[in-house]
C-alpha cells in the first residue's frame, strides 16, 4: 500500500515538475511526506510490501 502511494505521488510530482507549476509545490510537499513515512517504516523494520 505504501509503495503504491509512493509511486502515485512520484508520478504526480514528475507531472507537476514538467508542466503544472501551480500544483508542483503541493505535490513536492506530498512527496516529501511520502518519503519520510517510507523511511520511518524502513527504520522500524516492518515489511513495506
């Protein structure tokens, strides 16, 4: 589930980075949140998949 959210946010971030500058800032924030959650899950040692 977490990987799915991460991939979706990554795709949205790339779209925002390429063409949608207004939504880009929001997508960057969401991407940073997703990366932080991913790192926390990895540090806790739980299976992400």
